[in-house]
C-alpha cells in the first residue's frame, strides 16, 4: 500500500510535468545545501523551478522517452521551465563545476541528450534573440529612411553627401 506522502508527491509531480512539457533531468547528489539553495534561487530568477523526488515516482510521471534518463539510485531532480534556454544556462554552469550530473531532458516532446542541453545553454537569451530580430526587421526601414533623406537633401540644394 503506497504511503500518503508518496501519493501527495506523485500528484504534485504529475501537475508540474503536465504544466511544463519541457524539463531537464539531473542528479543533484553532489549538491550541498548552500549550492542547492543557490541553484533554486537562480532558477527562480529565470522563471524555472526544480523538483527533487524519488526516481520511482518520477519514472511514473514523465513520458517514456524521459523515463530512460532516470537512472539514479535514490533521488533525481526535474528542472521545469518555460524558457529552456535560461534554465539550461543555469544548470550547465553547475555541470561545468561538476556539482550536478546532467541526465538529459525533454523539450517540446523531443528527447535531449547531455550534448543537446549544453548546445541549448550556448544559445543567446530570449531578449537577445528578440533584439536581433528587431534589428533585422528595422535595417531595411533605416536604409529607406536614409535614402529618402538624401533625396530630399539633394532636392533642396544641399550638395553634402549623406552620412552612414
């Protein structure tokens, strides 16, 4: 007969996984309490959260492709986030310091291996990507505005060349 606490934990993990279809699986065994608190704080700062639970409970909740990643002995952690790039950056920094062991992840239904998570961590942040997109979209308009200004200047009699 399953214990009441395990049933509560199972339901909590089910709700979290259902709400966040993208997550990173890691083994937090090497983390001390200060590192765990820092990791949770950093993850909260990027809109992510970490849930540590027994391997048997997590295997029952995650999809089959992610259940293969749950090969730890006692507990495993799920890092659940809407912005996987930011969460992957936080986790990859700890993995470089050898404080956590990455197991893999799931992003939009696709399995990620450890190399995939590290590649995601190398991507620019969401705000940087948005800025790059705005810059690309604005470049033709800026060029058009310079050409129109140069034509207007030429018509008004100014012989000065337009500056770039």
